[in-house]
C-alpha cells in the first residue's frame, strides 16, 4: 500500500519541482531586468551630474544650468542655509564665473538609487579646486526628478564642507 501512495505522489512531486524551477527562473529574469534598469538610471544620472558640474559649473554655462535646475529648487547648504530662488542660484553661478580665480568641481564618488516613479537620489562627495589646486571637499545629496525624458534637479543638500589643509 505504501508503494501505491508513493507512485501516485510521483507525478505531483514532478509538477512541484517543475513549478519551483519555473519560479526561480522568473525571479532571475526579474532580477536581470532590474539590474539593467539600474544601470540605465546610473548612466543617466551620471550624465546629468556631468552636465551640471563639468559643463554648467566648471565652464560657466548658465543657460544649461537654468535648464537643469527646477523652478522650485530647494538648496540646503551647511554654510548659508536654505535658498529657494532659482534666480539666486543662477546669480550665484554668474558671480562665481565673474571672479578672477577659477573655481571648479570634480566628483570623487557617488551612489545613485531609484525613487519610485518620481526619479532618483544621488549621494556623493566632491572636491573643489581654485585655479587647479584642491581647496576643499563637500558632500551632497541631489534629488533628481524625471520629467518625460528629461531630468531636473529638484533638491540639493550640500554639507560637510571642509577646507583642504595646505
């Protein structure tokens, strides 16, 4: 009688094993898809970081800067507090670009994560240079909003600014 029970359970076990294999394959496919989506997201945000700093900030492209930052920008800074004026941010960039010494920024490191359907968060550290010489470091958090196929910098938190000792 035991062998009859085992024989009737064999097809059920085979189905269960096939079902488990199918589920594990589906989970792996979803994981691969998510990895690809994250790779695309990271590439897009790194491109935006480059446009924001390598072009807008370092090369003083105020027109591009104006396109990248949100109309309702919020910029939290450990030195100056809160700024909610896009016009003030553009003026600040133009003032920086009008100085005799050249201030530039280089990204040291960052992480990028998805923020649901809204956009992405970028957390990182960068070094600032005056006339090519390192002058200080800082950390930042950028909240990027996806608007169609474009990215807009919505929120900035800039903190832990430290001078580099010479």
